C-alpha cells in the first residue's frame, strides 16, 4: 500500500543508498552572493583598474565583466592565502586574482597552464598598467596540469581558493583525486567555470537534431555545432560536469550554483540589486553567472576520492652534453651539479644538451623529468626548440626546502632543443642543484 505522505515527494537519485552522515555536516563558512554584495564598494573603487585589465587581456568572450566582478568579490570575501588557478590562456582570471592579491596583501597566486599566451601576448600589455610589485605574488607556471606537484604547492596554505578552468576527464581526475584530498583539511573553495544553471539560463534543452552527447566536441574539429550535456540543474559543454556529478552523488554533496545563489539573494532583497546596479552598472553587476562551486569544508567524513594512476610508467636515462658553460665546473660526473644563476632577468646560467639512452615509443605522452633544488630566489627551467629560438616548455621554480620535481612536456625528443637553467623575472641570484634528469612516458 502506498504511503500517502510520500506520493508527491520526488525520489532523489541514490536516496536509498547508504552514504555519509550528512546530519553532522557544518554550515559553509562562505556565501558567494553575500561576497558580491559586501564587496561592492571595493569593486567600484577598483573599476578603473579592472576595466584596464579586461582590455589588456582582450578575452571578454572567455570571462565577461560581470564574472570578473563576481570572482573578484569571491577572492576578496573568502580571503585565501593561496589561489590556485588551473588553466590560464590569455590570463583574464590570472589578472583579476593578481589584483585581488594586491588588495589582500598576503595571498599567493599559483597559475598552471601549458599556454604561452600569458607570456607572449598579455604580459607586455599589462606591465605598463601596474607597478612591478603587482606581479610579486604570482607564480605563473608554463607546465602540464597533469604533472604538477600540488602537495608541494598547498602544503603551507591555510585557506585555498581553486579556479578549475581547464577541461577534460584527466584534469577532473587530478582535481578530485589529488587536489581536493590535499586541501580537505583546511578551509577551501573550488570555482568551476562554464557550468550554467538550467533554472535560470534558459538554454534550449532540445537535441536540435544532434546525436546523443558523447563527450565535448567544441575543440575536436568535428565541424558540428558544440553539443551540451544536462545533468540535474547543470548544463555544460564540458566533460568534467559528468565527473563532478558523479563525485557529488558518491559523497552526497551539493554542487553550488552561483546563478541560484544570486537569484535567491537578490530576489529576497530587491533593494540590494538596485543598489548594486546603481553603483556598478550593468558592466559589473549581473545575476547571471554561468559558474558553479564546491567545497568539502565542514563535510563529515568519509569522503570518497577517485584514484589517480601514474601518468608515466616508464623512465629512461639521458646522455648529457655541456653547451654552456663548456665544462660546468670542470666536473666529469654528470649529476648532481650546482650553479648560481646571474642576478639578471632571464639570463641563461646553463645550457645542457640531452638525448634519451633508449628508444621512446611514438605517439605517447612524454616529458623530461628534472629533479632539482632551488634556494634564494626563483629560477627557470625550460626546453628550447631545436633551433634554440623559443622555449617549447618552461616552468618557474620558486625557492623551497628540499627537492622539487618538474615535468617538461616534449613532443619529439629527437627534435627538441637543449635544457636551460636561467634566472626568472627577478634579478636575484639563486643557487640551483640539478639532481636528476630523465625521460618519462
């Protein structure tokens, strides 16, 4: 016999499956809508520099001015001492987080992305707009998100804000399986771009004669219009929305919708919306967000994290050849080697030819693995093109206690140029000890 009290109650997916005891969860210590309203005056005060940064990054198609203001308010309101950015490209969010760090005064910004757009296009346009110290909190790494040591990045952080703006299942595995476990024990907040709320975005849910969604097609050169996937309120082009929904269901977590938070907050207080609109204008105020958020802060364990398999299972040694200086300290033993970088921005301190000692299979991801210690100041490690005209991979290595491991992606070992150790953008001397170099795949 049907229980009359449950006839009209919707059945939630996995409702009868035992999971976490959510009754012991503590309330979140952040409110993205309240941040937007509370930080309105600082957004207004900084509107001039924000507009200048938006113009310099030239990527409003990727992050709209209202989204700039929304994420700026989250950074100011949440007050992290570390902002970790996954995916940089032109660097619009990089710039807004650097501006937030300048406001906060004690915040590091670590940005990880393979793209060179930030260095080659955006930095030259930003430097005339801001003082040199504006870049001090930024560690912009040209590196593979899959091969970065996040435990080392977050180990000293007390409050962490993560921007998850790089796409795909592999990166979702890194966020959910490596980064979240590393920060679950401290206050944290993860912002997730390119996710719209079906309750507010009014996106056509029809298939429009397109086939069933089988993964993101927007960047695969199929010639077809991008298809979207719908899971609950989430509507997105991106694969990771599936992983996010799966992770949330396994752990009985709610994925937050910025669209919903803004709608509920400003509908409850229409005068706040009017005040925001009068103060910021349509340029920086909108209830439309198209991003989501997640946090494990206050959640009762256990939390189930996906396993992350080692990306590289094979390793081979390399033959090294000194190019500059011709005989590095006159040593016959290849490694370890220690050098002091010159206190001149970008100056090369060592150029090392390298070749693998074994044949590397074709069509497999491979990287040059470099283990090193850096003391005193940041240093750079990179691989030049075969003609030595540009870096094909490079990474800033901050000074730290102990050994750090760097993975520099290489397309073809036979055609890659030498490895370079150099001063970074700070004209200070660093002591660099290179302990190990190998090729991994």
